[in-house]
C-alpha cells in the first residue's frame, strides 16, 4: 500500500485506490449510527481529508473514539467518492494506527482561534494552524519561483559569505562576530585589540552579499545570491527583522533601466506563480486576512510599473495636501508613510523611484552628471512600501574613491572592490529583494514576524 499525501488523496483520480495517509487529527465527530469521522491534515494542502472509521475497527472503542486535535495517526484504507460538501473524496479506514496522543486538556491548538501575537509564543506549534501552513507553502512556492526565474535566464547562483569584515550599506547596523572574552577583551592603547580576535580584525554578520556578488558578476556576467542577511537596527516595526533572507541579482553590462526592467519582470513572475500554484492558500488569505490580496497580485502581473525620479516624487508628496508625520523635502529619505502614499493612493500600483540624492544613499551607487543624485532605484508596492532596493554601481575608479572619502570610508579597506574598477571595469547593476517583504505582500500578512518560521527581532530569539 502506497503512502500518499492528503493533497494527492483529495484528487478524484485516486478513487478506488487503497492507500496510507499520515498526519495530524484536526477534528473527530461521532455519528449516532456507530461510526466516526476523523479529519486529518498533513500540511500538503490547506484542506483536510475525512476518514470514515467504522465501529468494527479493532481499536475503535479503545483508541479511535479518543482521538482529538493534534494526535498523530496513520490511516490505511480505500479512497471513495464523497458526498460531503467541499470534498471530492474521503477514505474508508481499514486500520487506524495512533502514533502520539495530544491531551485535549493541555494541547493549545483547540477549536478556539488564537491571535497571531499569541501564536508567536508558540513558534513550535503554529505551523500546525491553517494560516501558518498556508504561509509556509506560499514561501516555498516563492523560493522555487525565484530560482527558476534566474536559472531560466542563465544567472549563476553564488554563495556569498555570512561573516564579513566589510560594511556594504554603511549604515552601522551590523552584528559583531567575535571570540574575544567580552568580560576582559585584550587591549592595545586603551582600545580593544581586534588583531587578537579570530579573524584578526573586527568582523560582522553580513548586511548584504552585494559587494561579493559584484566580484562574481564582473567575471561571470549574471549572478544572484539568496541567503540570510542580518541587521542590528533596533526598529520594532511590522516590516523589519534582524535576520531576513535577501535575493540579490548582480549583472555586468546592465544599466539602471535594464535593472528596473529585470526587477519588474521578477516581481511579475513571483506574483503569477503564486496565483497559479497556490490557488487554495491564496483564496484563504483573500477571505481571512486581506480581501485585496488577489486583486493586488493580479494588478502586479497586468500593469506596467510607474517609473518616477525621486525629485518628482517629492513634488507629488508636497502637492498631495496630506499631513505626514515626517515632513518631506528634497534631500530627505522617504519614510514608509510617503512610500505608501505614492503606491497606494497616488499611483494605486507599483512604483519604481530612481535618481535619489547622493547624500542618503551608499557609496557604491553611480553618480549622475548633476553631481547631486545617484542611479539608485527603489521598488514600492501597496501595503508594504519598499520591497526592492538597488542601483547601477559606480564603475569609475576616481569617482568611487571620492565617494568613499565623502562617506568617511577608507578606500584601503576596500582595495579588492576598487580592483574591480582597475581591471576591466564595466557598467553593472543589481538589486536586493527582501524575501519576507514579498511574502507579506503576496499573503497580506500584516506583520513580518508571521511570514518567517522563527523571527529574530529585538529581544526575541527563543526557539
Ligand atoms: O535596500 P537595501 O538595504 O539594499 C541592499 O542591501 C543592497 N545592497 C541591495 C543590492 O543592491 N544588492 O535592502 C534590500 C531589501 C529592501 O528593499 C527590503 O525589501 C529588504 O531588503 N530589507 C529588509 N527586510 C526585512 N527586514 C529588514 N530589516 C530589512 N532591511 C532590508
Ligand atoms: Mg533600501
């Protein structure tokens, strides 16, 4: 007898097959006619399968009638057509093996719906709920779609280091990695002597794989990274994690326009794959979480993204007549309220802003001829705001060195990065997509902590 998934067993084509199903009980109902309905779920899809368990099963009284939510079982039997609502098939049990009980007095996931805040305290149990099962399947679909998108376009998947000595974003939000004794670090002239540390220098968890991706792009053409990223920003928002996953494509010979087109195609592909492959889960999100998610995803697929220089975006905001918590004027970084106004209210769709003031962007972005703006781009989408950040990179050695000095970085520390401009420099571009932001966008989940299995945020690292 083959073991098949609940998803497979729900397909009417399996009617007549004798199979084994393995999973966790969601509910048990006893009929007066002397048999029980046991619904099981195995995570392969949102829906359960119903098993009809007759009183003549050997363990009917001793075990089957004691099953409750959370018990783990193997049910063997024949798949039959079902007359029940919302299901084409059901299984008529020939045997029920109980692997583990879940005391209904103690098991927290009973009929009562718990808040997402409460479920965060039970990160070890929440994947057993409908919402977190659905989020996990959508997350998996998006990851698969990301790899396919790049592989089909001949990008190489490269692995960049998690521990690094260089600060890519220059924002000083890095976690330090050290084996020094924090109680009594070695000192030299009163300062901690990192020459005695594991890597002989201050080292950190990476905030971005971009600088290393540039090394590979300027040798192999088109590459992408997909890995964990760490930021020690103490911002307790619904869109920031201390540990998140980022996808960073980097392309030799791409200018900013090519970069924007790739980003747009990329997001469209993710949205259309989610719509096609996660129909059942997306229906659930649309009904239970946010009734605009399906329409928003369809819009991403069908509409052209607006492309607007930062300078014009500031004008739109100034003319909006809205009172923002943070005032806007040329030269200030846009806050999420501004980004959301642009994409949700003004343009009612995805917007790519570009050519930002050089003072608010990192050293590596290509300087425009106006000497005030750089070839940066941010992709903004409704509900989430910034989902992608990227740029064309500065490929001129002298300009890059000058920009580093302006930002008080020591060019000597980046000698290898400068070498890429010394030897066969090329125009090149890339961007970073935050995986959890795109999952938030697709599912409508309002808090980023609920789209990653084990969220790392200030003060929270249990599990
Ligand atoms: O805009 P960011 O900081 O860009 C970079 O790191 C570039 N080096 C990328 C590149 O050009 N290769 O981050 C990129 C994206 C953001 O748009 C956002 O989606 C996500 O990463 N992100 C975060 N997601 C969750 N929690 C955080 N703390 C995040 N910080 C950035
Ligand atoms: Mg950014």
